[in-house]
């Protein structure tokens, strides 16, 4: 025991507790001296705060009613009565469903009523006449259907009627309801609205139990009509005559044994009166009890400080041991403080790590909203937790930024996280309510919030200015492209549609446009693509016969002709890929070159998909064709190779090139040559020969004045009848019709 007392840590605990005891004594004495008045003032002050919170709850409820009316006015259909003076039931049912969805979110709303002609009443539970509604379902001694019809026909402001008991004629059920009627002076639609508020449910949503026991609350409108009271048979005529209100003050007065506090709502000017007892009873007994409590507390505090000094000593040592300072000399509490500071630093580091984890979770949730798949109910609820972060306004557009280093093969020095932060900080300088996510590679998606769909035009203009600015500054070493989707309502389910809009913007953008931002609303479908089969066939023949430059010139011309047609990016991409695959099919490869050919194909296709402009697509295609030519694996000196065969046919197509003749030239049998030709060229020999002959025949028809018979003879056909029949079979029209068509 002596060793414990001698220890400085134990003494520190004891004297610290004595300081607490002394402080408690001072405050207890102050409470004792000012027990009744102090307690009463404190209680009334607390009650005042409670009443203000209650008023705020009432204001929130009335604001919800106003918002409900605003949303109902925003529903479609300005008229539901047809030319025969009958309601259009499809519109009525649509309004009923919408009304039911709105009312279901507000527990204290008993019913909501829409009427156009003061006869038909539309409610969430069905339709009926105004007479049946207020003379059967909502019967009142004070109000009936005639009163309500006359009132809503008259000119009036937004009016809240006092709480009244309404009974149902069929079963006698009674409910205490408040009726709120929309203003007729400021009207947003042709709808006349009435909302019925259940008083019991309204009071249950507001915590009245926090008031002083015996207190009551009354609610008056701005005209001093009593709307609601928690105390029956309360006459406030004399009291109200003594009170003057203005917007910046509160009032209170004492009448008989009660104090009345008056408050005015800043939201709607309603007056709230809080009635509470003015004096406490049994004052002397309270004073005596308070004195004994003070003395007992002092004695118990001293005893407790001694016991705590002994029992807290060991936990202090254990804390030091956990913090790693038990073997270090010095003040125990200073060592604990040092350990806490160390833990705080570690917690700060952990907090930063958790921030990164939370950021990745939000990114993961966002990206999974884009996959278009259905998720479990639990996962959808998890998504809703991030709703406020993703959607900061009622509507949004999705925007995209795609970056590509100007130097091929160069990788950015910054990490993806740093680039995401850079994109987010730079875009937030130009636009408000933006969240940015990294999609993949150097692609970034962002959600831009807006209050109204009409704000999209302004956001698009600001986004274009932002892209032009960062293209020259922040991302000057990158090729940059942006896209903005259509406007959507702020729902998680709309993210996938907005993302599809962005993807379509990339695929369907015009390849001949010079703008760096694509507006998906401005995209127009371009059906006229140019893919001349004759030129493609000629291109293939030129490559196979060694006329590489002529073939490349044909490919470049096909690309440029499609660019002039202002086709979409994905259409030009398909044309380039098709040309490449047609040429690739003609390559006579060996087993050793198969892997190299596969690498060539994947490399060219990957480069085509990375290309942004039509110049880049043309460059990749031309380079790919050159590489295909360089990979030809046949022996040019051998007659049995595609180049020699196609070249021989090109030079002798006007002669009688029978299958036997070609087999004799190549030194092989007719059957072997026929199988070899179809395997190598993909078509049989006769079809290939006819295509070559007809290709030249079309040129003669377009560029010469030779007769049909002369052209047939020059292209290898023995008579004009055979030539005409073959031409019509392959070209769909006769030679004379083709000449006439091309001449026009």
C-alpha cells in the first residue's frame, strides 16, 4: 500500500478526482442557492427549444403538403372532359395511379382530391362525385359538399381549415381531419386540389411528449383562426387581444396561474401558443430535498474518489503497456498523451486509406450500374446508399472524356488515381455538381447534375469550352475527345441508358466533323455507305499481281469517298476491316507463318479501333495492306501460285481460257487446278473469269462507244447473246441498260 501511495501516478489520479469533487461542490451550491428559480428558468428555456423544434416539424409537414400540391399540379392533363362532356377514363386512371404513388409517401395525409368540373372527384382510392365524397364518406356537422363546392369556386388563398371530426356514413367511423385547399389566385394548372390531413398521425410524427407535463399547444393560422389544439375548451379571446405580433419577435404573458408563450412561424405566418404552468408546487419540499442531495453527493464523491484512485491505478498502467510506454520513466499521463497522439496519426493514415477504399466502392457501384444486368434487392439497397453522392440534382447528363497519348506507345507518367483527380478538379472549375469516375484505360465518365432539362444546352456549351481549354493546357500531350448524353431523370436505373448513349455517341459520330465534343442529341443516321465491289475485287487482284501502289491508291480512294458521304465512325471502321479481311483471305500462308498472320490481324484490328479520325483509319489500313503484301509466302517464279494465275487471267481474259487450257499452261490436271483455284481464291474458276471479263466490260460500256457485240468479243465471249445473258446474271441489268444508267 505504501508503494502505491508513493507512486506519482496514483497521487495524480487522487488529486484530479478531488478537483472534480471541488467543482461539483461549487456547482451544487450554486444550484442550491438558485434551486427553484434556476430550475424553472432552465426548464422553461428547454421547453422553448422543444417548442421551436415542434414548430419546425409543423413547418416541415406543411411544406410537404405544399410540395405535394406542386407535384400534383405538375401531373399531365389540363382537361379530362371530352367533347361529349364525359370524363376520359384513361386519363382519370392515370391521374389516380400517380396520385396514389405521391400520397403513399406521406403517412399523415389521409386523402387527396383533384377536381376539374367541381363534380367529379379523383382520389388515390378511386373516383366519385363531390356530393358523395363529402356527404357520405367525409360527413361533418360544419362542412358539407355544398360548402366545399362554393368555396373552391370562389377566389381564395391557400387555406387550412380547423381540425374537424369527419364520419363515414356506411360504418360510422370517425376521424379528426384538417382540410388544406390550394389557392385559386395563383394557379399552376386547371386542377383544383384538396388535401385531408389526419390529425392523430400528424401529432404522432411530432414529438409532443418532450413538452413540460401539463403544458398544451395550440396552432392558429395567420388570421388567428384556431386550426389545432391539444387542449379542449380553451378560450383565447382575451389573451389574443393583448398580444401584438411581428415577424422578428416572440411574445409571452401571464394569465391567472399559467404562462402563455407565443411564436410566429417564419414559413407560413402561423401562430403557435404554448400554455404551461407558471409556478411549481411543493417548493419547500423541493428545496429541502435539494439540500440533502447536495450534502450526500459531496460525501459520496469523496469516498468514490478514494476508491477510484486505487482501482484506476492498474488500468492506467495497462493503458501505458498497450501504448508501449510502460518501461519509460516520466509522468504517466504525459506518456498516455504521447501514445494517443501516435494513435491519432495512425488513425489519420487509416482514414485516408478508408477514403480511397470508399472512393473505389463508389466507383464499383457506379460501374456496375452500367452493366445492364439485374441485381439482388440487397445490392440495389446498397446502391441507394450512394444516391446522394451520384445525383446531386433532379436531372443529370453523363459525359465522357477519352484520352490517347499523341505519341504511339507512350504511357502517361501519372497514375490513374492522379489523372482522375486532375480531371475532377479541372472540370469542377468549369461546371458545378460533377462527380468523376475512371472507366478503363484513359477513359473517364462523369455525372453532371442539373435542376431542369433546359439547362443541358448551357452545360453542353460549358463542357465544349472546357475540352478546348484542357486540350491546350492540362492534356496538351494527349488526343482528347468528349461526348455528352441526353438528359435523364436522376435515377440509378437511368445510368445504363445514359452510358449506352455515350457509347453510341462514339460509334455514330461523323468521321468528317472537326469538333472534339459529340452531342448525342445532334447525331443523325447516315445510311449511304460506299463499298464498290468491283474496286475491292480490283484492289485484291492488284495486290496479288504485285501492283501494290495501285491497290493502296484504290483503298485510300474508297475511304475518302465514304468520308465525303459523312458516314458514321463505326461504318467507316467496318469498311476498313472488311477491306483488310478480303485482302487477308487471299494470303497463301504456311503453317510456320500462321502465328505471324494472327499477330498481324490482331494488331491491325486493335489499331483500327484505337483510331479516332478518318485519317488515322486510312493510315492504319494502308500500313496493314503493306504488311499483308510483305507476308506473301509463295514462290513468284513458280506458275502454281495465285499471283501468276491472276496475272495470267488478267492478261488473257479476252481469249478462250477453258479449264483445260489453264491446266495445260500450269502443267497440271484440270481436276487438280479446279480444286486448287477454289481453295486459293474462294470461288470457282468460271465465276472468277466472268468477274474479270465483266469488270473490263463495264469499263468499255462506260468509257467507249463500242457496240454490245464488239464489247462481248473484246472480253472473251463468243457471241453477244452469251455476253448479254452472263452480264445480266452477274450485274442484275442488261449491258444496254447499264450503259444508259451510267450515262445518266
